[in-house]
C-alpha cells in the first residue's frame, strides 16, 4: 500500500492543474485578455507545469504571462518577479539565446523590491538563486537560497521539493 500516497499526490497535482486551467479560461472570458488575474493565471499554470516536469509548456506559459503582465502593468507589479524568476531558471538551464537578458531582468527586478515587501513561497526565489549560482554569482545565490529557505521552513513540510532544492543549492555552495 506504500505507492498510494504518491498516486494521490499525482492525482491532486492533475486536479490542481485542471482547476487552474479552467479558472484561467473563465477569468479570460470575464475580465478580458490582459487583466491581472489572466496574466497571473498563465504564470500559475506555468509554475504547475514546471513543477510537473514540463519545461517546454512551462516556458511558453510563463512567457505569455510575462508579456501580458507587461501590457497590463507597464510600470511593474510585484507578482512579475515570480514569472521572471522561473523563466530565468528555465532559460539559463537550457542555455537559451535570451537567457542572459531574462536573467539580468530577474535579478534587477528582485534587487528593486521594496525592503518591506514580504517574500512568499510562490515568488520562486530558489529558482532565481539557482540561476545566480549557475551564472557564478555565489554571494547572491547564497543570499537568495537563505531567503527562500527561511520562508520554506516556516510554510512547507521538510519533504517539499522547493525546500529540498533550496537545501541542495546551499549545500552545493558549501553551506
């Protein structure tokens, strides 16, 4: 009976994605194509696809969400950081031609955050930390891994993939 929790988690992930996709479609019909809820929905489904191991679909959805967010909030919105962090991770990981551009934008966006702005699990900070590590910015990577780990330890179980990835990232830095 040991495989049962895995099957249940797999079904829960499928259900979460299904609900997120239906919500995105309904939101698009209600609010129009560039409303916050729509571009955030693209990012949400993109994050789910990334977590489920589909980097191609995740990248497509994250790019779409980022493009829509730029039209809807040309002066920026704090939730754009999540899209940029995950997209930077994907692009650096595959060596995309625009990886450096998106990576620099993600770093600049994160650096420009207000000091009183809280961090959230959904910000994807460990994705940015991984990209920083790959780009050789060990100090920034360590800072962001530690930042992510603080919130993940408070809000996620020890076996959560984000927490594990963050701990592994710090270990790879020698911490």
